C-alpha cells in the first residue's frame, strides 16, 4: 500500500515539477501547465494524507474511497475553474453569491473537504487508534526502556 502511495506522490511531484519547468522554460506558457499544476498539487496533498492514514501497510477502504473522491473533487474544481471561459464582471454568473470560478475553488476545495474529512475520520476511528494489544506492547516497551535507563544511570 505504501509503495503505491509513494509512487503516486512521486508522480504528483513530477506533474508539479513539469508545470514549473514549463513556466520557466517555455514561452508562451503551454495550456497544459496550469492543469498539470492543479492535478499535481492536489495529488501531493491527498497522497500525503493517505500515507498518514496507512497503518500496518493497510488503510480502511472507506478512507481510500474518501481520499480518491476528495482528489477528484478538489482537482476537478481547480481544473474546471481553469477551463471555464472568463465571464467575470458585473453581469457574470454567480454561485451562492460568488463569481462562478471563485465559488468552485472556495466551495470545492475549501468547504466540502472540511465537511467530509471529519466524518471519514469518525467512521474509521476505532480501526485507526491503538487497540488493547497495541497498548500492551507500548507499555512493555516503555517498561523495558525505563529499566535500561536505570541500569545505565547506575
């Protein structure tokens, strides 16, 4: 599981690097560069969150679906905002009181993930926290370290 996630992280970093390289090396800026940056940056964020959720080289299926869905949602919001024709101005379309592009990014990248992630964490809390066997191992390791420290001090 971690190897797959690290490969996805490297691929996402590669997209970000390609977008920056295009910015500095190619004139005019290719149309794919902002899209690559949007997808790569969201890939980095989601894979880092997924790596943090892996325990014993597994991840709860619900979290895997949550991270994949949030990646599609966030990257999709950025890419859609980038691809929409410019209609900003006094007569431009509004979504919940904001210009369409701003609303897509603010609600799709800011508000919806904040509303989804706490529920995903709550659903997997029992599986993600230490169980009784883990606590026994931690306490035994602590006791062994404490005894070793006393022997070293004496």
